[in-house]
């Protein structure tokens, strides 16, 4: 997690000649490509050789314990932090050499960026919009994040979850092609999280590529096309959520009640077991459940014993 004071777009020119696709952006299916990325702080190697490809239009979730190197990696991709080694291409450009045109295509949802401002919600979003040539209309963005009723409220008066929504509004007002979301739903109530997930799906439908860091495994599962687990600065695995750590191949536990007693069988072929049971019990199987390891079970195993 990070809280960053600096405004990404502070150096932007308001009359930027922005076009959705630019000559500096080759027409390729890859939004982000990383090879051999390394970053050392003192004698601590925070990122120790990361390779990663993220496709255009994809939602990619980066998972990992505190201190794993997520923020360092993401900040390098955002052009905020210098790397020590490796090759990085983001929308066809090396972020270390990126210009204002590239920055105008990148959205970043920072923690608490607009929250302590004395401006109203509408004013806060309008200021951010002024850095872009073709921003989304302020009312549209505020509506997208579900803050219409708070348009005229001071940003500093918002609840924690509402402030995070404002952070999202600031990240998307410039119609980014690529959006970075750093632990976006920390502090949200369950309903606000569901609404936020809907917003992310809407942005995906509009073609926005998203790189998300999160500590919520259910969030990764609900949103991400693929997840990457990083531990001690290295990628442990990249997979679709259903297949991470061979989860889809893991044995299932079939549970049922027979003669008033709880029964359980662990099997690689639960369907066959259920069919057999049904035949044996003459139809319905009382209190049947089939349990597979959750994404969280698999993740916790992985970071305990990194490859
Ligand atoms: P979290 O889930 O807690 O946000 P993270 O995966 O984002 O963690 P990073 O913030 O990238 O992890 O940190 C990786 C390692 O690098 C940590 O050991 C951290 O202490 C160290 N580190 C991060 N930033 C700096 C810095 N500016 N100076 C020195 N060390 C740093």
C-alpha cells in the first residue's frame, strides 16, 4: 500500500494533443511487458528478476504478502520509480523515458489523493479533468463511482469508502487506456465493494486494461482474468484464478449424511462419487456438499513455500 502526495499529472499540459492510439504505441496485443526486472534498496533486493506480460483489455491482479515487491514493481511500470535492471514496456513505451502523451493514457488510483481537500467532490474531479484534453464529463465520472449525491460535499467530509471512490474517479477521469489500482477497496463496506467491482467490469467493457494489487482473494477471483503471485521479489506463478496452484486438479472433499452420521470422501472424481452415492442411497443424497480448496487456501500454501 502507498500514499503518494505528488500528483501524477501535475506536469501535464492542459492542452495536450491526446489521441486514444498514438504513433508511439505499436498496435500490439500486449499492454505491459516486463523482462528481468530488478530493484534493490541498499542491500535488499525488493524485485529480484520479474517477468510479466499483461494483454490489452485484461484485468490482472498482483497478489503477494506485505513487502513482496508489488508496489515497487507497479511504481516502476507507472514511471515513478527507476529500475536497476531489466526491460519494461508499457503501452509500447519505456516508462523511464515516457512523455506527457504517454502519461495521459495512464490512470492511477492512489490512496487518499483527494480526500483531505477543502474542495467539493465536483471541484476536485474538475481540477483533475483539466489536465486532460478529452476528459470524461465530471458528472459522468462522479455517477460512475456512485457519488452523485455528494457532488457538492467537501471531499474532506466523505467517509473512508467514499474517499476511495473519489480516488477512483480521479484515476479514470482522463479516459485512461491502462489503469493501475493499488488495493482499491481497502476500507470499503461489502456493498460498496460489490458496486466497485461492477464499476471495474464496466471499465473493462470499455476496453480499459487494469493492473490491480489486492490482499482480498475474493476480489482477485471476482475481477481478474489472471492473477500473478509475487513473493520475496519473484513471481511464483501466473494463472487464471480457477487454475492457480493446480487448484482445478486438487482433490475435492465430498460430504454427506448417511444413517444420521456425517460422512466424507476425498476424491479426484467427485461427480463419479456422487453418482455412485445417489444410486446407493436411492436418489437424493442428504446434506451433500463438495469442497475444493479456495483461492485463499492455495495462495497461503504458495507464499509459505515459494518456488
Ligand atoms: P505491501 O503489500 O505491504 O504494500 P509490497 O508487496 O507492495 O507490500 P513493496 O512496497 O514493493 O512491497 O516493498 C518491497 C520491499 O522493499 C520491502 O521489504 C520494503 O521494505 C522495501 N522498500 C520499499 N520501498 C522502499 C524504499 N523507498 N526504500 C527502502 N526500502 C524500500
